[in-house]
């Protein structure tokens, strides 16, 4: 399914703000009524195995209590989207009813999350997707309950929209989660349209310029773990189908695919650049690549997506594969590519001698800016791999902001770089005095002007 094919104009849609128009009717998140014949053909043909896996997952989730799913921080999006997708394309009441019950449970959950932003942010995304995909299966009272729940969650975390950080923190995900919730309800709750407009402006004027400068040639300063988290394709995917006359897609989003191709080492892992919770490809990596292929259509990146489709994706994630992946398009392995690539603004040179599991892989890091958050103080750092790591980035990501994180893990001393110790120097980070390692000085960044030399 090609990206521009879906930008179809409808006769009357609400609201109209800042040059964009919300698509009329449902579904409008990730796919529309115009896409349904293609999706139905895939379900019956090229994607039958993926559909069977997704359907089986949704069937197993019927045993889960709605309240348990509403409280499951890391499972609620998978469960809700799987049940809603199967409901939408089969009409089976058992899936529709269970999805509706989960939506009601999420709508009634504590929107503050007790101060933890992750559960309510994920609930906003799950409620938006579920509401959109089973909209016509919900009763009027159920719709109103979900709308009220979304509005309460948005209100609790409106600071992400009103005070965005375009370089780090939870800001981008907070804006995307809120966007997904509001594009689902904005025509039935028009008072939320101005918030949606602000989110759109945050992407147009903030996230895209800053991230587009960093990733102008595809790289990302946070490495590969949080690099995937902070550049995933979902915001652009959601906006692409939710409105009829504007796209947030840009060339740098396609180029990100090269970062994830050239960074992949012979043993199937990535260098430990930035905060690292997972050194292998995961679903966030897959979603970056899926959107990179959707925007740019490169056959080598499509090949890598195909590898991950077989080895990384699992049952609930096949929703996105069924919607976006066309297996009939050409895919080419990377054996003919140059062995190295420079990602200048992100500050990385990645090189290898082969494209197989015996590859010697070298990464050299030297960016022109520092930004804190998940970006380490590691300029002029080398990491070398052959059948495993030989020169490594040390320390452990025990949790964000811990004593170990502040005093060792993110610091120059934990990397293969140089330090020059001045015993009289004092260093601070987030109001804490930190160890004097003789390394690089922590500096914050929140917008494009903080990055450009």
C-alpha cells in the first residue's frame, strides 16, 4: 500500500484548522475504508499466516479481565488493537464486546497514573485505536464513556502538549499518544480540536525540524534502543490517514532505515550506544523500519524488514504488517552495499568488512552536540565487535537517573574515549553533584537551536 494513495479528499470533514482537515467517518487511524479491500485480500491470501497468528492471539485474550488489561502498562495497546482489528474485519461479537468492555475499563481508570505517566499515555493510544476501529459497534453510552475518559487523560497530561521538549524526554510519545486519542474523537468532541492542532504544530514546528536535522542522513544520537523509541513511525502513520490533506512524512524518516541496517552487528545485536534496555531489534525497531520502507520504498530496507517480520514480530504486531507490508514489492539483500556509512549530524561512523554473521563491526561516535536524557557523554568513543563485543560501552542501565547512571553509566569514563582530570573541577547534573571523571560536561538540549553548532 503506497503512502500517497491514501491521501484521498472527502466531501465534508470536520474540523478544519491550520490547513488540515480531519477525515470524516471511521476508521481513520492507520487505515481507512478505502484501504479495507486491500487488507481483506491480504487476510485471505498473502498474509493468511499472520492473520491466523493475530486471530489466535486475540482469541486467547478473551479470557483476560477488562480491568486487568486496563492496568497492564505494556500489554494494553497490543490487546486492544488486536481485539479491535479482529472485530472490525470479522464482526464477531465476542471480539467486539470484549474490546468494548476493555475500552470502558480504560476510560474509567485513574488518568493521573498515580504520577507515573506511562500507563495513562499508553491508555490514550489504546483508547484512540480501539474507539476508532470498533466505533460503529459501540453504543452511544459506550462512546460517550470513552470520549470522557480520553478527555480526562488528555487533561491530566496536557503539559506534554503545552511544554514540549523536541529532543528528549517523554514529550514526543506524549504528543503522539494524545494525537491518537484525539483524532479518534475530535469530530464528536470538537472542543478538543484546538489541542490536536497544537500537537500538529509541535510536530511541524518542533519535532520534525529537530529530529530531521539530527537524522538528516539517517543517524540518531541516542543510538539504537532509545533511537528507535524516539523516532518510531506511528505518529506519521496515524496522521497520514486521520487527515485528508497533509502529511508529516519527510525524507529523514526513510533514511533512518540505514542507521538500523548499518548498526546491526554480525551477531544480530547493536552497539550499546546511549541508554540501552535491549541490544537487539525489537518491535520499536521494526516500526521505524516499516515506516522507512513506506516513505522511501528502498528494496534493501524492505529486505531487512522482511527478516525482522519473520524473526522479531509476534502475534499482535501483525496488525501493522497486514496494513502496510506488500510482499510483492522487490527486496534486495545488502551484500552489494558499501561497507561503511557516515551519519554526520548524529555523529557516527559505522563500518564492517562483510554483511554476514562473521562481520567485524566498528562504530565511532563523535557528535557535534550533547543533549542529556538518553544521550551519553561519549564523544570519540569506539566500539568493536567480532562474534561478540571486543571493545565495549560499559556500565548497566539499571534505571534512569540512579546514582550509577549519573556517576558512571552515561559518563565519558564508561566509554572508550579520553578523559582529562582537573581535581578542582565540579560537575553537576539535574541538581546533583556528580563524580569528577575528567570527561565531557553534561549539557541539555530541547529544540533545534540547542543542537546546531
